[in-house]
């Protein structure tokens, strides 16, 4: 495992997540039509998620290429997948209890499926005909926070 590479990936992932969060604030604050920032917002979220998954793979001695989130997740060992699933479900429960019980949040498998090709689909959104038709909703944010927190725990 190359610790420097893991740390660089962490910086990259955090940067893409921060860019998405900035765009999210711009959409909310300025009332900008989602079509203006939506594709960049979701592509940044998806790329952050991809980098977090690839970091987890590197931490277990695996290296994978590609952008499909569900495929990257499938390459993780069972213990890591179980940790992600438990933490994701807990965060979803906390969101429903503390923030809004009316927001529908996908289960982990459905979330990975919904955003599986989000990076490719949303960076070329103008081409149309893509498989990922959802913008980065709250469940995607929860997944990304789950992955980020797990990595932070593992690299300390």
C-alpha cells in the first residue's frame, strides 16, 4: 500500500466533494436553475465517491480502474462492505430521526445502482440518453460521508 498515494487520493476526493458542496450552496442560495449547475454538481459528487471507493480498495491491496460505483463496491472485501452498509444505514436512520422523515432514501444497493454511472453520465449530460437520471440527492451525500468517515478511520 502506497500511503502517499492514499493521501493524495483523499485530497482529490475531498476537493471534488467540496466543489459539489459549493455548487449545492450556489443552487440553494441563488435559486439558480438546477440545469445550470446540476451536471457539474453531480459529476463532482460521483467522482468523489469513485475516489473514496478506490481508496478503500487500495487500503486492502487492490487496485481497480473504471468509473462504475457498483462495480468498484463489489471488489471490496466482505468486511469493508459490511462496515459501509452498517454506517450508511445508521446515517440514514439518523437523518430521518433528526432532519426529515419524509425524504425517501434508497438502501445502499439501490443508491449504488442509481448513481452507478453518474460520473460518466453527468459530465456528458448534454449528450442525453444516459442511465443515471438522478441528481445527487441526500442518499448520495450520505454514502459519500459514510465512505469519507470510514477512510479517515482506517488511515489514522
